[in-house]
């Protein structure tokens, strides 16, 4: 046999072996790409996470704090308005603690004072001013009603100031403030 023929045959077999190896590697690479295809969704998930992180930065704590403060202020204004509406509403006839009839002016004034103190967070409200003086106070241009109430477990004593029959100021001091 001719040596060139043998070299040509070896080169041919080497080329066939290299071609087969390339086909085999291409098949494995294709198989590997198919198995990694589901992981391509991770890139879209990562993009969504970045968008969420950017939106989270938009929700600043200060903005939330201001919104909560606005809600609280609105609630206070609503409470004050409701209190004023209840104060303006007329009272009903009632009987006093000793069976003495109470006029609607006395009842209305005591209800308004009680409603205002409840709105301020007081409980166990007691109007110390006698019933006879309540009628005078309801009709006077300037007057005051002496009250006792509890808030936070502490006894508070003081006066509710009236101007033209409407509550103008509430001045109550706790017992621990009154005596140093």
C-alpha cells in the first residue's frame, strides 16, 4: 500500500471522528440548553422584584406618617363637630336625683357638659353645681358649672365655663396637679 493512501485514510478517519465528536457535543449542548430553559424565567422574576423594590422606595415612611396624622386630625374635627351638634340639640324633661323636676334648660346644660367631658376622655362625671344654679347658669351671659370627673384613674376637679349658654372653656385639674 501506498504511504500517501494510508496517511489519507488516517486523516479521513480523524476527520470523521472529529465530526462525530462535534455532532455529539452539539447534541449535548442542545440538551443542556433545553434543561436550562425554565431558568430563563428567573430573569423576568428578577425584573419584577426590582420593580417592587422601586415601588417600596416610593412609600416613604414620612408620607405614611403624614397620612395618619391627617386621619387623626380629621377624626378630632369630626368628634368636635359631633359634640357641638349634641350640645345644640335640646334636652328632654327629666327628674332630679331627689325627685325634683328638672327643666329642659337644666337637663340640656348638664347633658352638654357631660357630653363635652366624655368627648375629652373623662368618665364618672359628676356635676357639683346645684340644680337651681344650673338654670341660672343656662340663662346667664357668662357662668360656670363646677364638675368632678375621672380620667386615667385620677380624679379631676374644676369648672366648665359658659358664654351665652354655650361651653367656651373646660378647666379641670387633676388632684395631683392641685396639691404640689
